[in-house]
């Protein structure tokens, strides 16, 4: 799986003519599950040209829906001892009965839109054998979709932009492949884990290209519970049938969309720069040449440099004149660094985007290392993090390496879905704006940086916003950037830090993507941040301010009074140690306030 990934351009102005067979195995058409499945299956009938659609199984309502929508229906399929359909028989029957040579298995809760068939057609025309998969958008849909509304697709896209969450790389809900591939499968139980990952692993084993279409196909997964199972979600993923599926997977590579050999890219970016670098300058004329030269000396082609000058009064314009047409230069009237970033974002045309401050420099080969990380994950990334070096007066002071802290989170099953507001106190010391390469379309899609925050907090807010929509990322082990000073706490006053933290929490808990189980955690989050601010204030020798923060935190404490005081003491001791501050020397009695 370590071979270099290939990319393939997909054009969106193709009028599809491909003949396709879609097959699925619905659950019973009752309650909300019935409504969800009707939404999904009806969306498939709206594709042009209309595909052949085969529903399998005899669950309640399947025959009626097949009749109403003029679909094919195969009633008799093999099931296991618990009555769950078996995929070996399903795939075998579809191969024997499908009218067309290109097949698509899809889960019955997935809505397809008009970008599906043009992509299938272009892939099928260029790959004799293939398996195409992709990530999905999770969305709450509580009522039937009005397919008589000519704007139904656009309205769903609008909902995704507000509250959609991109799935992790392990969520595989459709498989497109030509006959006779996958005619024979092990006897996996449908709707239980393992078989979808087997599909990817088997394609790789057989040498078929595995194609990740996540960036070119929008599929919508309608969120649902697992009420059709007695043991709900736990039974689906950890019950008897799940274990049986896992036993069939033993010794076989379990793949996901990031293991794809090829990935699809919209052709709209074919003539765009590979990377846009936004340099935000604020009286940085003396250091700008070092910054710009470090960009120009990178070992990549197709780099767009945009310098946004925040009303500098030094020699910045004269310095930039010497670089001629190798960069774009825009002046603004002191609106601030965050506004400068957003102005550069508006102008940026690259597939990826990096934001640098005027006093920062890129280390050699750093851009190629970050871009390689994107390509090695077959297009299943939105962000690449790295460490950074801190220099003062041409001397290396320290190196910040967030890998050990960030990698376990980023490697989780749901990618950055684990990147939450209660990590705030860690993020403020583990993130440097210039050490993150973003997928440009994602930063644009969700509005860039919050100009009401300080530059550093605006980056944290952007990360939390993108993470709430399911952005996936990884962290490199090596640093990619050199900064001239520590951009975390040394530049913060406690007043600005307090204001930023309050606004970050407000932003996070007001987002439409917030999950219901997270809402009750807001008091605990505020408690932890206030105790953290108290620890920082203690080490500025302001014990009075420290006690004020602790008093405020008491309003949000989940503990009884004495246990709260004990927790303060433990937390302040731990934070002092974690930040390499002098030992915390007060006793629990000293914290009574």
C-alpha cells in the first residue's frame, strides 16, 4: 500500500450515458427508517439516465416500494440463522440477474445526487477494472424529501454546508465495480462491520485500482438509530454477527478509502496552482526577504504567493518590488492579521493553502513533505499538521513537536471528529498556523477565520469548525516552519486569552454540527478552561486574579465544594508540571475562596 497514489481529473459538464445497475438490501419500511429508505431509493430513480435498480429481500414494504417505483425485486435470498441476509448470495444473484455491466452496491439510507453518474462514466471509460468508493456526508433528515421540488438537490447541499459532517475514512457505503468482479464473496452478514473493508482489501490483493471518489461525489447518509436491532448500535458493531464477520476477515487486509490507489479531483482545479501561500505582513520589511526566499526555494512547482500587507509603514513595498511577478501584493488599511488572512483566502486559487506570518520561514522541502502526505492518503485528508522551530536572534531556542499529542486523535476511526473544544487548553500550545497545510476548498467552504478573535485563537476556531464538519488530518513528525518567537502564550495577555477562550466556547457550542450528547458538557468545558487560566495567572505572580478565576470556575464545577478545591490543587500542580513552570507551591487550604 506504499506505492505512489495516482490522481484523475473528473469533469462536471459531462452528460452521462452509462448503463448502471444499482442494488440494495433494505430493512423494513416502517417508521423513520422507512422514510429514510424511501428518500434514498427515490433519489436513485432521479438519476439521468435512470439506472436499473434491484431491491433484494422480503422485509416489510420492500415489494410494495419496488412496485411503486418500478424497480426490480429479488425476494428470495439466503440468510443466516438469525435471519440476516448474506452477501455472498446477494452479490452472486445480482451478477446473474443484472442487465448492465457496471454494478453499484449501496446502502439503503444513501441519497445520490447528479454528480454520481458523470463520475462513474468517466471512471468506467478509463479503467477496465476498478473498485470505486468514497466518504459520505452525514445529515439529519427528519421528513420526506420533496422530489417534485426542482431545487431539492441544492437544498440538500445547503443543509450540508450548515450541518453536514463528512464521515471518517472507514465509512464505506457504496461500491462501484464492473462485472465479473466480486461475484464471489465470503458469507458476510450484511449491515455488520468488516465486509466493506474486505472489499477494499480484496481489490488491492487482486491488483484492481481502488478509486477514492470522495472529492467528486456527494453522497448523503441520513442519520438514524439502530432501533431495528434488539441490542441497538452495540449489537450491530460488537454482537455475535459482527464477530462472525470479523472471523471471516482474519488474515485479510481490511482497507478503507485512504488505502485507495487512485483518487479523483474536480477538473475545475486542473489549471490552478498546487499551493497558495498567504503571507500576512505587518511592518515585516526586514524579515520578508527571508520568508519569501524560503518559499521560492521549495522543491515544488505551481506555488502561488500572495502577500497581504496590513498597512505597514516600513519599507515593505520597496522590498516586494524586488520580487516582481513572482508574487501578488495587496495592501490593506490596518484591518488586522485575521482580516489579511481572509483577504488572501478570497484570492487563493491553489488546491492547498498555507498561511504564514511575515516573520516565519519554511524549512527546506517542507511543502513537498506536506503535499506528499495528502497524496499518500489518496485524497482523504483536509489538513496536515506539523511541528515548528522557535528562533530568537538567529539561534534555535526550542522545537515544538505536537506529534505525540495530536497523532492519536487524528488516527482515530473518525479522524478529526475527536478534535473537540475540551482540547482547547492543549490546542493553544500544540498548534502554529504556519505549520498547517489546508485543503483550500474546505477553508473557503466554511468561511475562513473569525475576525473577532486574535490571530492565534482564530486558527483554533477554524480547526474546531472544520473538525465539526468531519475534516480529517494527520501530523508529521518533523517540523516544517521556523518562527521568530513563541506565538502561543508569550504574546497573550491574560485578558485577551480569557476573551478568546470565552468566544471560542460560545462559537463551538452554537454550531449546527454540535452533537446532542455534547451540549451538556459546556459547563465542564468552562470549568476546565477557568482552572487552566488560574494556573497561568498564578505563574504571572497575580494570585488575586488566580483566585478570581477559581471562584468563577466554582459556578461550573461538577464536584462538591471540598472535592472542587482538591481538583483545583491537582489541576494547578499538573498544569505547572506540563508547562515546565516552577512547581505549584500553594496548599489546598490556600485555595479556599
